[in-house]
């Protein structure tokens, strides 16, 4: 995930991000920026096709 904040213009004073799933549960979580930059993986496809809504 390290590339995304750089491309989006992450401000140096930012401390948290909001992660939101696209599945039916519509879960939303606040995550510290430091944790995101360390061990978050952003996935948009699997096995050669776009992720389904059921997968979040």
C-alpha cells in the first residue's frame, strides 16, 4: 500500500486512514497510517479477474 498514499498526496500530518469494504456488510475501519504502510495489501483482482463484491 505504500505507493497509494504517495500518489494520493498524503499529508505528512496524517495519522489514520479509513478502510471500507464493498461487500454487503459495508464494514468500515480506522487504521493507523504507520500500520498501513507496514503491512496492508491492496488487492483488485484474483486469478486474472476483478474481485467480486462478495470478496469485499
